[in-house]
């Protein structure tokens, strides 16, 4: 028997697997999917204060082993989101909210709405466009800290800062987010990418540049986890390209306490069951009794 329960700061999760924002429908769509029972949590798609219309089609495209998306964080706004959401306590998995915004005050308003709806934790999606600078909050430690600080002042819930692999210095952004009150960091969101459609001779996405996710992201996200774990004492959720139990083991050994599954859900909506089974099988074979033992195991062996 392998003990799959993990701790993430002050949160206890029954499993290290978390369904990543935007990749499991709106969470409540999956209320009947038994497969959710193997997840420690599921993150709802990011929501802003007012509705965001999102980008025009095409908004997703395949690109090699990965996937491009340029959804533009389409969402109905926090008020409608709350109206649409069923009773969260009736779902088979703890639900986290994901806050989006264009300034710190908007993030704080959204966080208040998410907390009122009864989410277990809040992710702060720092890959949102910062209206002042015209680029992502996640690229600038001060801007990231300002947003996390505003959300921290708005709620006592566990807070995760979701960072970007496009950051020049991921440790500096993680440090700013932690100092501003984040309980954990999520490493990472998608990396910028693009593709050209040879038939139409046009960019594959209407927004030209979008987020690249899936297996090719794994080494990049793993590097982010490694660097932050080596430099800071903050709980980490690894995310990027995970599609097998051994991928999970790698992220835990690099320093993560839990992991998020994203793109794998599009090809295999019930991937969590298989991936947890594979993770536990690896541990049994390696003589590991608890997944918690794996966190950070590779450090000191370089
Ligand atoms: C179609 C799509 C929509 C996404 N929407 C969100 C979102 O609303 N908020 C967010 O923080 N991340 C969003 N993401 C990023 C994922 O949560 C995840 O961080 C990323 O895809 C990397 O993990 P993966 O390689 O396992 O997919 C989205 C990803 C995809 C592919």
C-alpha cells in the first residue's frame, strides 16, 4: 500500500494530482465523472470581474507533441460564474478557484467572489495581461507581488501564485509572490508559442502567439520547479506536460509536493486514474511507502 496523501502548505490533499485550470471544462461539467475521485483538487477555469469575450477562432491548434491555445481567458465574469456553479461541497473533488484580472484591485474583487462561493483555495493566474505594462504580471516580480498582496488582503484562503516559464528569473517572481503572502507556487503555466498553417499560410491562432502546453513543456516546467525548490522554502505544485506516473515522480523529486494535469485531459479525460496507478506502482517497485517521501529527493544528488 502506497500512501498517496500529500501536504501542500496548510492544505491536505488525498492525492498529489490536481486538475489544471481550463482543462477540465468548468469543473461542474465533470460532477458525475467518477475519475475525479482520484484528484486531490480540481481548479476551475480562470475568472475575471467583468465578462471577458476571449479571442476569435481558431483558438486551439496542435503543434508537434504539444498544443497551442489562445483562448484569451474567455469567461462570464465572477457574478455569472457564481450563479452557474452548483453547490461546490456536492462535487466529488475539492474545487479551487482561479482569479484573473488586469490590475491588483480586480484580482482582489474576484478572490472575494471565489471565497464567497466556497472554493478550497485560490490560484492567482499571473499570466494575465497587466494593463499598465502591456505584458504579463508574471514577468515582473514587483507586479506579481502587488497582485498577490491584494488577493492576500482580500481572503484568508490558501493562495497559490501560478507563474510563467517565460519569466526571466522564476526564482525572483516566486520570492516576490511568497513574500506578498502566497502559500504555494504553481510552476508553471503555458510557454509562449506559435505555429503556421501551411494550407492557409496564416498563423494557426487568431491571436498569433498563444500558450504552448503538453509534453514538450515538461523539461521547462521541471527546470522551474528545480530552481525554485533549490532557492526558496515554499511548497510547489508542478505543472507542464505530465502524462505518466514517472512524470509525476520526476516533478516530486525535483521539489514539488503536488502536480497539475492539463493537456493530457483532452486526449484522455480519465487520465488521472491511470497516472495515479502508475505513480503508486513505481513507488511500490522502488520501495517508497509514501509519495511525500519523494518531494525534493533529487536535490543534493547533482
Ligand atoms: C485550452 C487551455 C485552457 C487553459 N486555461 C487556463 C486558465 O483559464 N487558467 C490558467 O491558469 N491556466 C490555463 N491553462 C494552462 C493549464 O492550466 C496548464 O498550466 C498548462 O496547460 C500546462 O500544463 P499541461 O502541459 O499539463 O497542459 C489552459 C491550458 C489549456 C491547454
